[in-house]
């Protein structure tokens, strides 16, 4: 499955105006069958090649976000990836819902040392 180009365009549009990325380079990179958006060289969010959204988060917030949102752990090769969540496309159909996840991922990526 290829990544959702409409979702990628929505991510791109949101990142252009995201205050947390001010002063950081925002770039795109095809990886893992999806399109990742990097802030300061750190992956922030991605339109997943498996469908939906991948979001980088503070690992300390993972359990709380899983318990209180529709997000679930991201798995790669059968292993949960700490600091990454998946959100199904229908959960980010509304622009404000997607913006919340983009802000979360971009803010965390921007807080990391630039690569």
C-alpha cells in the first residue's frame, strides 16, 4: 500500500504554519513506504505506507496518550516502537484533530538536537 497523498498534503500544509517548527528546517523523506516529515532532521510525523498517521511523541507520554486517545503503539517487525504512535486515518479526518497530532509530533521533534 502506498501512502495517502491527500494526508501528506494536509501534513505539509499544517507544518508550514506550525509555530513549534519556527527556526527549524522542515523536510520530507520517503521511508518505509510512507512519506515522513522531519523537523531539524528528526522525524516528526508521517503519512504511513500502511495507512494512517505515524506520530513521534515524548516516550514518557506514550501510555497516557494510548489510554486517552485513539492512538495505539506503532509496531515494526512485531515490536512496539517506544516514542511512536499510530493514528488511523478516520481519527484525523477533521483538520483540528490532525493539527493536534501534527503539533504534538512537530513540537517533540523540534525539542531534539538537530541532525
